[in-house]
């Protein structure tokens, strides 16, 4: 597979009165053409900031990308001029957000919003753009497209708006779509519809997808590869099977154990991760997960564990991986 | 504890609860919200049928789950029980007393026994009050523990019961994390020694690791204080974990009600089946093998619900008759109620 996006040691910080927030603290990962990569982790761990950094959409001030590189089809996005990055956005890389209302313009018809993007990025005529807009709505399963195009965002339900957003995201034949919690605000039956739609369309059109979510079920169902984030860092990465069946980071294990599951017999008690996630302005030289970790040793207080190879395609950032393997053996 | 023992524990609990004497009994409850038009002269043009003739019981000591997609009427049901909303018709009988017929003094007494925990801990806590004040406020309002010293002692007790440090009494809500704020909401709900708590999406906004902490806390408190919960949630796996019986709502109607294991192992209403089939399982192997039948369409407007069975336009099993006949809730097996003519 050809690498489409390569993020290397990306660092994004916010300079606030409470201190410097190390929101993204040296993350590296790649996305291959046509592949679905998930980013999971608890709220505040830097998922959205890492995605917004790719498109250089970090509000500046208070934020700034302070280091690293983002290579996308041979260009470092961090070195492009404002004009050049604007041409990447909306065309080669597009985004779908949790709340489509914030990214749709409430006073413009759906047609206007779709055709403007198409005309701008593809230098198409209005007529061509209109034809494409109809096609796109049909593609995302909105019937009566001609009529629906004349309507405004508030005429659409939450699920329908998300379909419109997907149509927009696909409008200029992008190579990569970044979907930030695209179904978090939706009910479970609508979530299933939207995710199936995204999966089948990206597959059919060969578009790569980065899906950001905190829902472990969604990840298991849709992702080829998974990056688990904690406190601004990727702490484990691998195939979905690596993450769900051979986790080598205590945080990943903790996440998996804390959710009740519909497919397994009911248990008496859940196993939560104790305490709270850390304050990102007060990270020290140790592993950020240490205060919540039952495997932590002295070394974890003073040395940040690097993301190390576990086996082909599977990486974890933990000094106590042997202890995890040992525990797994004892249990089985 | 093995899975079989967990099931057995639930069965024992159900056997012990006196089904003839429910704590809460809801009879033919309806709540319609008028939709008006016009600015000077407001004219009613339609009704939002938020709850449309539902009946069920909540037994003493049980946790009854109430699930369904947003807008199906879960919160309105809870608000009616809490007397925050006046039903359009129907009865709510609490411990043998019809809440509509009691005088104010008695209603006030009943209200002390019923508390609520909301989804959004932040918006339900007064930002200008210290945590200690927030927790003691209900005691002050109801004139319980008038002595400030004993009241403070009680606040400290409540904080530690909910896994918080008594030192937090002097801090403000904005200094707390989401999980801590939810614990404060729980401590406040417990301050009047209630016997019944409506948990409306009480853990839905929390991250999974923190959610598990709060779920365990709710379970501990239930055992320690013999609490009865109405547990409103849209997360089916959480409901399965916590509840003894589960009721499923769709568009203002009750479509299925059964003991927890029975409902999840043997769902009979096509809507319940569709809901369960839509939940992705956190295991890639299982997901690969699982058949994905996504149900089409969206929930129709409660202002203009479909004729007959309200689910028929989306139902994979609908027949012609479903467009006409409104299915009533029938007891198919002991304790398993379903509203579907095709079962
Ligand atoms: N505009 C901002 N100003 C200050 N801090 C911010 C800003 N945006 C995000 N952050 C901080 O960056 C961290 C990561 O946030 P985010 O990427 O949104 O998390 P999530 O994983 O929930 O998407 C959080 O601690 C958040 O408070
Ligand atoms: N105060 C109100 N005025 C008008 N409509 C309302 C009001 N409260 C709720 N509704 C409507 O009643 C229906 C049920 O709402 P709700 O009980 O909040 O559902 P749920 O909690 O299941 O999401 C929805 O269609 C909602 O829009
Ligand atoms: Mg986010
Ligand atoms: Mg609600």
C-alpha cells in the first residue's frame, strides 16, 4: 500500500493563562491510500486537535503547531502557504464534524453550499456543479434530491444533515476524509446507517478515512488500524485485532475492561480505570498514565516510555509490557 | 461471580420484590405538548404526543431501565413522575397514593422520597454555590437537619459515600471534572434519604473509564440504601449491566417490557431487535462475523405519528394490518410484554 499521509512527531500547544497545554505531544502515524484509521481515547486527550492540526485549523493564538511534519502526497502541509493549504482543504482532505450545524451555513441552501465548493475547487460550471450536487445527494441516500437541494440546513434532521456533510466531504473527490466523532450526537440506529454509508462509500471510491471516536464498538466494526491516544500521545497502535485481542498498554486494557458488553454474559462489577486523566499543563518526565496504572514501577515516574515495536505493525509505549504478557498468561 | 450467579441474583431479587405492591404505578399516562401558532393570539395547531398512553410499574428495590431513541418520551416520563410536568391524562400512583389527588403538604413529603440525577452535571449545579452548599441545599429547603454542624457532618458523609474527599465541600463546580460533578449530583440526590431515584442519562456524558466508576457507585448505593431506580439511558449495554427489568419506548409508546436477561436474550418486538442489532460490539472478530441489518428511515415526528403501529414504516416485518391496528401491550410469556401484532 502507498502511504498517503505521514505525520511525524507532531506537537501542538495552547498558550493559556493556566499554562501551556501540550494538547498533541509528539505523535507519529501514517494513513495508507483507501485505508480506515481510527483514533480513540477519552475526551481532552488531543484527538480533535491532532486532526485540526493536519488541516492547519488550530486557532492561533492561543494555539500553535510547534513542531513536526505532516507529509501528504509528497508535500509537507506545515510548509504550505495559506493559499496552498486552503486548496488542500475541502478538496484533497475534507472533514466531517460531530455537529454538522456548526459547519453548514444556516442561511444558504444546501445547493448553494454544495455547488460553491464544487465550482471553486473543480473549476466547474454552475450547471455541471448542480448535476454533481444531485448525484451526491443520491449517493448519500437522500431521496427527492432536486427538491431537497433547495432547502436550508434546519429543514434536515440530525441524521440527514450528517448525510449532507458526507456529500460535501465527497464533493471534490478527496483522497482523505477526517471524521471527528461523526455519529456521537446521533441515535444508535442512525449511527449505524451513517457509519455503513461512510464505510461503503470510502471503500467504493477509494478514499482514506481517519475516524475519531471514543466508541470502542465503532472502532472494532470499521477500523483497519487503530491509534490509542492518552494525554496528547499515541500510547498504542496496531491492527484492530492487535488492539482488542493483544493489547500491550495498560490504558488500552483499561478502556476495554471498563465497558459493559452486550455479547458477553453479564458481570457483577465493571472494572473502571481509577482516578482522573491528567492536566495537560502539568505533565512531568514520567509516563502520563502512571497515576492510574496498576503495572507502574519506579521507572515509570522518571522516564517517558517511547512507542516501541511489539510485533509487525503493532506498537506500544509501556515499560511494563512483560508484566502485561505475564498477567495474560496467568489468566488464560 | 459467574454469569449464572449474576442471573440468579437478578431472579432472586425479582422473586423477593412484591409484584402486587409496586412503588410507582403508571396508568394510561399521556403527555401532549401543544404546538401554537401566532404571536398575539396563540392558536393551538397540533399536539406533540410526547407520551401516548403508557402503563407500567416500578417495583420496590428494582432498577427499571427505560430505553429508546431521543425524542421517544423517556425524559418526559421521568419528569411526570417527578411532578415537574403535569400529565395530560392518566395516573401516577406512588406507594399507593395518587399524586394528582394529594394536598400540597403531602406532596411535599412524597417529593422528599423521590430524587433525580441528570445527564449534564454542570448545568444542574449552581456555579456560584460551593459544593457543600449544593449538597446541603435540599436539606435546608425541606427543613431537615436544621443544625448547621450536623448538616455539615452529613455533607461530609455524603461526599465520602460518593467517593469524594470532604475537602471538596469548599470548592466550586467549575473546579471539578465531569465524573466528580456527577458524583456531586448523586450526593445531592442522596441528601434527603430518598427511596426512589430517577437517573436520566446519568452516566451518558462520561468517558467510559469514569462511567464505569459512577456505575459501580450507583450499584453500591442501591445495595446500601435499598434504592429503587428508574434508569433512563440510550446506551443499551449500560442498561443491561445495571437493570433488573427493561422497558423500551418508541415515539411515545411502550413497545416491550421484560426482565433484563429475557429482553436481551430474546427480544420480540422488531424495534427492540433493530436497536440491539445497531449496537456495535467492541470486538473486531465478532463484528466481522456479525450480520449487519441496518434499519432504514428515521423516527417520524411525534406531531404527526404514523397510523396503526407507529413503527410500521421502518419495520422489516410489517404487514398491511400494521398500518391500521394499534398494537396493545400483551403478556406473551410471564413478565414479558410486547406491543406487536405479529409476534
Ligand atoms: N482553543 C483552545 N484553547 C485552549 N486549550 C485548548 C483549545 N482547544 C483544545 N484545547 C485543549 O487541548 C486538549 C485536547 O483537546 P481536544 O483535541 O479537543 O480533545 P479530544 O480528544 O476530546 O478531541 C484539551 O486539554 C483541551 O482543553
Ligand atoms: N416542553 C416541551 N414542549 C414541547 N415539546 C416537548 C417539550 N418537552 C419535550 N417535548 C417533545 O416531546 C418529545 C419527547 O421528548 P423527551 O421526553 O425529552 O424524549 P427523550 O428523553 O426520550 O429524548 C420530543 O418530541 C420533544 O421534542
Ligand atoms: Mg474532540
Ligand atoms: Mg431525554
